[in-house]
């Protein structure tokens, strides 16, 4: 077991130390991208840290993103240059330093039909050029994100064969960043924090927060705990107001549909489709490494209690299918939808539509001294984490995470030489040979967990031994993401459950 390994045995040992009265510099509540980012930032500065997560790593909003690492083009269009610059900076850091293995260059196609006016085309083109200026100012290499350009009708159809051909006169092509998997980013952050000494405790639910302590319950044993720290940070996202009364949020729902690639008619490029009546809002088709395509995104306010797992209403399904179909040769229907998911954005409360609320993050101190981090975007998690640790005011140096590769990370040139299947390198980086080796030692584990799947038994075993998975749902929903397509999760469940059980009990896997 390496210092970055998370598993049931390590959890038990760390829990025992916490229950025994170990005191920390920081106690972070919430195991999403923000909480894991804070734990890493603090641990890398030499502070002692414990992270408490009520369920599993990336259980909440962090696994329901569009999986984009974007440069802030939308913020630029709204005149928020500071936020656009911050997003472009963080995109560059993630794609070149901290997580090259989990990120990829994503072509973005803006189709130009005869119904697209020259004025509309000019506005989009100007925005893309401005975004490229930001890319250059923030020193993201052109080999990672090439310059935007106008392409011909034939080039557009080669990149997105499913486009409506009638009236198509070309397209604008730009490039942005995308994640292989958002949940894997969170797991990598938590594991890297653990390698720097942070205690990562999932299934520990915080019930009361004070400035210097957290009252919590171990969900597995029922044991109550009081975790003492010099500063408590609430990083529970849309649930932040349930633990700190003074926090006021206005959650916004972002719905996505999952389609088979053949239905969407895309190849390697995403397709950006303007929403009728909106000047700076698009629906997009995002091709994924597994061959599926995500269709998103909505931006609707959500009232009432925050659900553990948000649902996608039929109104969002109809909206997404209708807008996407306007640019495609084939009309999409509900029969094409093989999965759906929605995330809730933890936006700071304000007037107007949720789509118009700022995506800036805020670090708030409650009257009793608890720090809460809200707002922000997945792309800017590192900046949010650094600001939160700075706000704690503890004796430590400045943040170093802009130069700290996550577990499995390496420069792209080195990743291209890793001796493992490319699919594994995109998920595990330099650790990919270790997952492949599990299958080489036991050929049964090199087999897919069900016919037609790319996920192997070796990945399940690795998730339990090194990535903190404690049960079958941790593996299906957040380590392999098979749960995004219910039919795939059902086909894999029995095999995955058996492998998880054997791995937890230390039994040999069947051959």
C-alpha cells in the first residue's frame, strides 16, 4: 500500500486516531472537489488536516458536472474579465501541471447555417478570439489548446457527421478542456492529500459545526465523534446552509442526457447549439471517451429541500432534445436517451435568473467563526481551496498546489510513453500499468465486468484497494461511472458486488 492509497483498513486506522482525540489544524467537512481541494492545499502547506464526508468522495455535485475544464468564455461575454481570467489560468494549470492525465483537448464546433446571421457569426467569432487571447495571456500552450478558426462545410461534417446538412455553410471551430471523469478528479485530489498526511474519512456525517470542532457520527458503526481543530471549514456545497444557518444559497439545476454516439452523430468534436432567444447560451453535445455523448445543459432554479441525488424533470428532457435537434439531421427523441443526470450548483443567493447569478466563489465566516466556501466552478476548485486555507489564517506558507501534480499525473509527453492501454492511461495516468498488472496476474480480472463493457475486474479491485471504495455503489456510481447508464449498472452489479466483497475481505478472486 502506498501513501496515496485509500481503503477500508486505512479508514479504520485514521478513524481510531480521530476518535482517540487527535487534534488538527483544519477540519474540512465535505468530500467534493472543493473539500478535497482544500484538504490537499492545507496538507501540502504542512498543516494537519482531516476531511469528513457523510457519504462517498464526489457523492454530490462534483460528479454531476459537464466534465468541462473551461476557459471562462461565457464570463468574458458578460464582461466579467477577472472571473474569465481566473478560469483560464486554472484550466491551464490543470491541463499542463496538476492533471494532464485526467484532461483532454476538446474541439468545439459552432455550426453556421443559412439561418445564422453574419452578425451572430461575428459575435461568436469575436468571443472565440477573445478567449484565445486569454489562453495566450495565461500561457496555455497552443499544442494543448490550438487557436480557433473558421472551417468549411465539409470539415464540419467530418467532425460532426450528424449535423443538419440543409443550409450548412461551415462552422467556427475552437478548443477547450475536458475531464475524462469529474469524480476521478476528486478521488485523485483526496488520494494526493492523503499522501501528504491528510486523514480522509468517508461515511462520517457532520451533525454540528463550531469554529474549532465538529460533532459527527460514523455512519458504519454509529459511533459519535468530536473532531477538534484550530479551524473548521464547511465545504458541503448545496448543503452548506443546513450546517451553517447564516449561509444563503440559491441552487441551480444543470441537467444532462446521455446518448449513444451513433444517435447524436458526433465523432471527436463537441457541437455547440445556440438556445433560441438567448445571446450567450448554448446547448452542447459532448462526446465522451467511452463512446457516449452528453447532451446538456439547463440552468433552472431549485426551491425546497436539497435532494441527495437530483432528478431530471421531463421538461428539461424536452428542452434539451428540442434545441439539440434543431442543428441535427436526425431528430432526437426520448428513445435515444440511455441515461440522465443533474447537478445542483451552490450559487450565492441574489436577484434575477439563476443563469445570471455569478459563478464567483466566496469564503464566508459565520458569527460563530465557521468558514464556508460556496459558489465557484469545478475548473476553479484549486483557487477556491487556496482562498479558503488563506482565510483560516493559520501559520503556513503560501499555496503550492499550482505546481503539485496529482497522483498519476505526468507531462503529456511522458504519458504517451506509459506502457498500458490508452483507455487506462486516460483514467489512471502513470498508475495505469499497475491496474493492467492486476489483470496479468489474474486473467479473470482482465475480463470485462459484463459483455460489451470496457471496465474490467482489475479496476474494481483497484478501486477497493487504493481509491477508498467501500461498497458496490461506490464502484458503480463514482469509480467506474457505470451507474450513469442504468442498464450498464444492472448488468455489472452482481460481478462488481462479488469483487468488492472479496477485496474487502482479502479473499482471492475467482479464476
